[in-house]
C-alpha cells in the first residue's frame, strides 16, 4: 500500500471520530481486503459544484457522517460570511436511500451547532419540495440528501442557494474553497442545538400541492376524463409521498400505484437500477398497465425530480417515450393552452439545454414565445429564470435527461409537477379524441420528426482522460466537412465561446459560461454534440436528426430512416 494511503488511514484513526468507527476501520485492515481499504482512503471525496456523491462507508472517499460534516461546516462558514449580521436559516430534505435520514439529521446538527436555524422535513420528501421550501420559508440555503438514480450503494449531498436552485457561480466555487479549508474533523461542530431545529411536514406539503394545483390549465378536460386510467410507480422512492396526492387533488380518480414498488426502500429490491429511463425499471409498471388497459404510465426516480412515461402505440402496446419526446409534448401542451387561455402577451419564455431537442425551440417559435438555451444542468435553467424574474414569465422547460419544470415556484426539475401536467395533457388529448401517441405524431407532422440518440465512450484512468482530451482537440482542429450526407455549416465551441460559420468563416461570440462542449450543425438541421463528463471517465455524443415537416411517411419508417442516418454519422466520426 502506498504511503499516502496509509497516512490517510492513520489520520482517521488518530482523529476524534467515534470509537465504534475506529474499530470498524481496524476490522477493515484486519480483514485483508486491501482493495476496499485503498478505495476508501486513497483520496478525499471531492465537494464539487453540485455537492457530494459517492459510495457509502467509512473513509475519506466515502459518504459518511464525517465527510458530510466537513461539507456542512464549509457551507455554514460560507453562509455566515455571505450573510453576516443577518438571520440565517436552511431547509433540509432526504430521499429513501439507506442512511439518507441519518445524513439529513447529521447535516441539521452541524448547521444548528453553528447557530443556523434549520427546517428539517419530518420524513422523506421529493427534491423539488426542498427547492419550494427554501423559497417559501425564506431560507438562505438548503440541502437534500440523495443520489438520484445511482445504484443502491451510493448517496449524495446537493446544496442549494436562497433562490431554491442548486448553486452557480460564484457561490459554488466559493463554498468549495471553504470546504477545502477544513483539514481536521476538530473544525467540524457536530454537537447539535435542538432548539434551532424545527420539523416541517404536512403544512408545507399542502402549500406545495396548492401551488401545483394552481398550474392546471385544463380543469374541464380533467373533469370530463377523471377516470383516465393512470399507472404510477415511485420505484421505491419519494414520489409516493406526493404524486398520488396531486393527481387526486386535480380530480383524477383512477390512479393505480404499482404496489410492489410503492414502499420506500433504499435497496430498490425490484429493479437493477432505480432509473425511469430504463425499460427494466419500468417493467412492473408496464405489466400493470397492460393488465388493466391503462391510458398512461408514469414512474419517478428515487428523489422524484425526473419522470419517465409510456403510452400506447397504434398496435395497442405500451411504448416508452424518451426525454426529448416527453419534453416536446409538455411544451406543446403548455404553449397551446397558454394561447387558448389568452395568457400570452409577449413576455413569456421557455428554456431547454443545448443538448435537448430543437423541436422544443420550433414549437415555441410557432407560438411566438421566446426560447433560450443553457448549458447542461438544471441549475443553469434556474439561473436564467432568476435573471428574467420580474421581466418575463417562465412557462416551462427541461432537459433530455427526463427532467422538466413548469412555472417558477420551484427552481429545480420537478417530477411531481411533471406527473400532474402530463396526466392533464393526456386527459386533454383524450377529451379531444386523441391518444398521447397521436398527439405526438401531429407535432411531428407539423414541425418535422426529430430523433435523438446518445452514445457514451468510457476511457478510464490517466491515459483515458488524455485520450478524451485529444478527441476534443482533434474535433476542434479537424471539423468534418459533412455528416450524414449534409454539409457541416456551423461549429459551436462553448470552450472558446465562439460560433463559427464554416461557409464564410465568420465568428460570433456566444453568451454562455465556458464549458468543454462542441457542436456540429449541418445544413439539413442535424446536430452532433461532444461533451466530456465532468464526473465520470467518459465522453458523451448527442445526435439529433430530423425529417421534414408534412412527411407522409409513417412514424415507424421515419424512425428507421433517422436511426440509419445516426448510424452513418457515428461511422463517419469513428464511433462504434
């Protein structure tokens, strides 16, 4: 074992951690499992721009009481500097993962020991309600303990600012600096002050549900289609706390919960991964929908900020929609109803990320609604909402990775609101004699069929990181002249902040934070995005291609043709 790893182990054993934890580390050493020992102590679990995420266990590279304590102390130190002389309060929530409740109590304890008022949810809650709570209670910050859809061994710690959004510049890097200053557990105040911790629960739930109910745009359609058959699965997560409640509040009377997945359980016993993007995670919900001949299937991830759906196709079989399709349906419905309800006055806008389907932009343009792009990450969408606050009204937005937001009372992706609006959209479609799939096909016919695909290449270790960097360098210096049979007309480089017109060489500045992302745009509207992951040893390739509007071809045949085009582009870029 390398000396620096042994030094890390010795530092923990000689610190003021609990004696039972010291004994557990000694037992790890005695067991002879050197691989586990090295993985646990070879580095510090880094507090990044979103917070912490890692495997649970003892050690510097694990999610545990002590790494969470250091993160919370650093955040507390920054809050006391930033809001010096002011009353400071924070809100804390947690999901269904193993240890999430304990980690939430630990976080509350450290904040309170630093003289900071804490509003702690009395039990598990969806992440978007934490965002709502920060704004409703006037908090300066907030934390949710969750690792989203990661495997059961993981947990995480997401930090929020006073607008209810995950932190962006300068606060994100400033907090990281404060966390890095803490080099000893002695600097962490673990002795909680119970007088500063207030439990919150049903009253706030009711305010959140009232806000969501106020977003409804088609109450008559819900009344007419109140028996719309809905299957819902929380996949053992927090969605069970509020999704059935909001559907009932809106007037839906035929909501069928997947009972095998209804109970919160951090082991996620019925799925391989608790990820509604995966067919496997949706299989129980799909089977139940088939058994009862449902109209709509919805499933949320463990912290209920993302939702996956399935609807019937023309053969009557249930088909999973991808995140771009669901987002396009939501935006089309929102824009249509805002127009029908005479709510559009020219001061509205929608937002998507740069790797999300351009169909959303086309829909917004059709309705004369501003559309804006942001970098990947919902904190950037929230940042734009904050920038326009008081000037323009946010209708909705989202990203291809199954996260959407309706209205601006929450500043993070919200699967509770999304489930409510998707159910309403399905009721509205049925009220107008259409299935959701028929509505999607009408959108494709009007705007063109967009089809997207994502590929990831994993390159591990130092050599892998260098290979990914070289791939990005090569792409910048050797831009392909054509892709999929169409000339490449634009190169968008978010690292340099410049868009280059490849036909005349003109360069235009782009108003985005710098990010290592490249996009190729072709003459026929295809787009390829290259984006190295910031947290994993991989590079992601996002492909978007389209058929023209008004095509007489079937959706199935267009999909086959577009998939062939994506495969051609992959081959041209050397991606298997």
